[in-house]
C-alpha cells in the first residue's frame, strides 16, 4: 500500500513527497497540470528556504539575494540576511528542479484530479488510489481544505497580487519592497537580465494602473515585458486546523497570511518536513502544534505589516520608521529567516 498520497504537485507537494521518499516511504503525487507550473509568486526565497532546498538535495539556479530593502520616496531601509543568502528564482525553474529530484527518488506522479476523499480507520482513498495518509498540498484555495470543512472565513480587507517580469538588468541584489498608500510593489531579481515585480493591494485594478503609484520604480523598469501578468487572491486564507483524520494540510493549503514578507516558499518547505516527520514518528496529531510553532513569527509580523499597509497614513510611516530604527528593522528581517 502507498504510504503517503500527495494531492498537488506544486513546490509544497513535491517537497512533501521528497521528504517522504528520503525517509523510506512510498510517496505518490496526484497533479492535473504538466510540469513546470507557473503561478503568481514573488519568487524570492528566504535563507531558511534555501537551506531547506539544499537539505532536499534540490539544485536550482537563480540569483543570490543579500537582504531586504524597503523603499518609499526619499526614504530607504535595508537589512542584510544574517544566516546565509536568499535566492531569487523563477517559479518554473524551481518547480522543474523539485520535480527532477522527486523523480530521482522514485516518487511517482499520477496525472489526474483528487476528487472525493474517503477515510477509514487506517486508510484514505482519493483519485482512485488508496494510501495510509494523504497530504493536501493543493494550494491557496485548497478544494480539499474546503471539502473537509476546514475553511474559516478570512478577515477583510481582502488583498490580491499581480506579477510580471521585465527584461532589464537587475539593479539590486536585495528583495525590494516599494511602498505606497495604495499597496506595495515587491521586486525580485531572478536571473541575468530578468526582474520580477509583484504588486500587492486591496484595490482591484489593472497591473499598469498599480505600477503608476510607483514612479521611481517605473523609471527602473525600462526594458520590455518578459511574461504576461498573473494574478492570485484573495491572499489571506485561514484553516480551522491542519489535520482531519488521516489528512494533513501542507503549504498554502494549511493557511496563508500574505505575500508581503516573501516567506511563503520557506514555510511550504518547513511544513512539508514537519508533516513527514510527524508521520514517521507515529505522532500525526503533533503536526498542528509543529505548524503553529514554525509559522508563528511569520504570521505575527506579516499580519502587523498588512494591517499597517491597510491604512494610508500608517503606510506612509513604515519606511521612514524603519530607516530611523535600523536595528529594529534588521531584527524583524532576521526573525523571518
């Protein structure tokens, strides 16, 4: 019998399968899309996520990142990463690298939909397959989370993200977050001659209309666009809990606060490792507590920043305050590593 069935073949699902296969478990992934899968993503990986990829044996290119920089008009605040470099990498390149590593370890990927999930005392069935456990890694708007009754209403205001790439030489080796009273622009160098720009806001408008609120950034984006605009949202998703019988929620399906701090991929890697570790130790019930501990700092800091960004007057104070209090800004960045 399959030890672990993984619903969703994105980064979180593939990382879960890789951890399981490395631990001697038979892992099978169900995914309806072909590899590699692109999606709206800031594409910046924090140092903790880089270390997690290395531990998985995943080798990926991209551009090294030295830290985080906040920009707002004449104000600028930056903090270097303390525990190694971050990484800017195209989502498609990351996904392809994870898929290669999973294949090396013998992970089987089945093309199809998960559909209905049925559970017994010691098995779970989905997508025509039966396994001992199921990891739901089916994304931000997880159908499995919904079908299992684990969704919680998300607090307003709802935020959305749009991303596009530009063929320009990166002018920075930082992740830059440009602030305005109307939202944020999240800039990540992801390769030679390629920069990704994600805009985050509560306002529903076109990508170019969002960028108009960042005139200094627009001056730097003087090359042609390289990819179409991709969108995601509402970003905030809440779950009642991370387990339901023999099903564990992993990655964005487990709950998501916002893309502002760029920690989504690192948390996906961490939750994948924690889920498999709890299963291997025979303590699946411990996963809820593990997830809460590993995500706590991220949830608190990100929630605080999102609340500030939702008020125009407060948003104008974020970067000036960070510039005047560099040690506090550095401590916040270090807490997210």
